[in-house]
C-alpha cells in the first residue's frame, strides 16, 4: 500500500470563495491523502498557501500538480475544467457542475477521452440521512413527494451578485441540492412537467420557483424561495403506501412516521474527498448530471414573472 501521508495527492483549489473556505479547506486539511498545495483566484488567497491569479499561472509554477477542485461560480467552470483535463489533472467539480448541460457534457466527454478522473459532486447527497432515506424508499410505493427549500439569500450568499446574473442559477443554486437528493432517492428518473419562476426586475436568474415533476407516476412538487426570513426550510416529505418520511435540514435530519427527527453530524465534504481519493487511486470517474438536467428543463418550460427589484 502506498503511504498516503508520504505521497499525498497534490491538490489545488480554483476559486477560493465561501464554499472553498467553509468546507473544502477543512475537509482537505483533515484528509492525509491530500495536500493543499495552491489556490487560484483573481483576488482571494489563503494564509500560507501559494496563490496564483488563475490556473495557467498556477500550472506554470507547479508542474507536478495532481488534481484541482473547481469552486468558482458556475459561469467560469467549463473553460477551467477543459484546461485542467487537458493538463492531465484529476478534476473535482462543485455543484452545479457547469453553467449548462451542454458544457457539462463536453467536460464529461473530454475527461472520458483523456482518461482523467472527473467527479461531479452533489454535496447534499452526502448528507447524513440521505442513504437511510434511499434504503427506506426502496421497496415502497411512493405516492407523493413535496419539497420545500426556502432560505434567505442575504444570509447565505451575502453580496454574491453572480448568483442572480446569467448562468448564476438564482434560487436553483440551493434548489439543485434538493433535486440532487430527490434523484438519488427515487428509483425512477424524474422529469419536469411545469414550472413557474419569479425573476427580480433587472436580474437574469429567479429568486423563487415552483416546479411540478413526475417520477414513475409519482407527483413531485417543489417550492423554492430565496427570500425566506425567519426559520429556514430545506425539507422533503415523502408519502408512501407504508408510511411517511421527512428529510429536513438539507438531508441531515430524518423523521419516519411522525417520530422525533434524528440528526447526525455533517460529513458531506469529508465524504466527497474520500471518494475523490478513491476515484483517483482507481483511475475512474463519477459523473451524474441529472440535477443539472432538471434545472435546465425547468427553466426551459417555465412561465416567467417579473417581480420587484432585489438588492443585497
Ligand atoms: P463565492 O463566495 O462567490 O466564491 C467564488 C470564488 O471564485 C470567488 O473568490 C471568485 O472571485 C472566484 N472566481 C471567480 N471567477 C474565477 C476564475 N475564473 N478563476 C478562479 N476563481 C474565480 O461563491 P461560493 O458561495 O463559494 O460558491 C461557489 C460555488 O460553490 C457555486 O457554484 C455554489 O453553487 C457552490 N456551493 C456554494 C455553497 C455555499 O454555501 N456558499 C455550498 C455548496 C456549493 P471573485 O469574488 O473575485 O469573483
């Protein structure tokens, strides 16, 4: 067995913003299979970690890099991923993979042709109760799913103007987390039937959305809101022929048939990095674009309503 601590995977983060600092850096620091050797970001940097303005400058300075985690806003992902794969690097992509399905598919095809490791991550799928929910749903007839994903954009995304711009995903930025759990739990593919989105005047991306979806005959509703003050909701209720399961706290809590919710620690990002290390060791990839496809389908069929202008 190679000694992971003696020969860790030399990893860099591209895009050192909120999620990189809050989750990626702590997870990487605790995992002896990785060494965080650099960051690339036009402005941001970490203390005591070499920083470069972009991937090109970083690669020129560090030719022995093994892997990159791309944590920029989605609009910039495709070009960065293409450059990384071209350079033979293993690539971890934050959700939502890329700005569009076509971009994501091009990244997947390029990595497959090059034989490099690619991981399209969906961190909410790693939430503590998701695996139990998937196992509970298996073998039951799902009659109805209701998703309520309502959070305060000003609290969780302060000043992130990109999120309401073209290719920023708007309320689908958190909403796609719910869709990633949904598509991981249900046995049949999910399709969008109808959608309605509210877009603030002067912005390009929705601040609220409702979706009607279907999966193997099961009706699924989703209610996404980015202006939720007070209690925040990241809930999914699943009614079946043999009971009801409620996932809450974004998949960290589970309650079955009205029992008190059970909540476990957040291990989403350590789990992601453990799998990324395993994929690199095996020379394989893990790719799933289903959540991104649902968002694109929803935006394609959606009726649009212009609502009051929004300022952070
Ligand atoms: P953020 O705080 O705005 O950070 C993004 C960082 O990427 C910024 O430092 C930005 O620099 C930098 N950047 C922009 N263009 C770049 C480029 N071409 N090359 C290198 N760096 C570049 O956003 P975030 O909240 O971390 O979100 C980033 C991604 O992670 C999004 O796709 C989001 O969906 C996902 N995510 C976020 C959360 C969360 O809770 N925030 C959770 C899970 C996943 P400038 O600011 O100078 O433009």
